[in-house]
C-alpha cells in the first residue's frame, strides 16, 4: 500500500476516493519512564524511553489506518497527517491519530 502526505501520487492516477480513514492509539506512560524523563528534563538530554513509546504508538496508528483503508478496497492513502494529544488528569496518557484519505489508484 502506498502511503503519502501529498494529495497525489507521482506516476499514478487516483480513480476512486473511498473515504477518510483513521488509526487511533492511546498509550499510558509508565511511572518509571516518567521519573527518568523528569531527571532528563533537569540535567538535559533525550528521553529514549519516551521516544520508543512514541515510535511504537505512531507505527500502530499508521498500521490501523492502512488496515481500514484496505477494508474499503483502497490501495493507497493520501494526505496523511499524524497528530499527538496528551490526555488524562495528570497527562499520563498520549493519543496518536493517523488520518488520511483512502483511494484506489492505477
């Protein structure tokens, strides 16, 4: 499946626009990861554990979006966008949403 942030696909012609598809993932952040990330905020540096969680969540959201597009008979998703949202009273959760338009192209 072709997945792109652009509205068109070079060398392909979109012949059918299916509908907007989404992939949503909500992840909770582990207390120990929070603790170490807090230390990183004080002394500087990157939080590898947070980065790994974000990568996993983004990949799951993209896979879910592609699966929904395939169920509609699409062979590509165009105009893909990924959004991140912090949730929960203590900001202990994060939502990752991948969205795009499912299309069939030749």
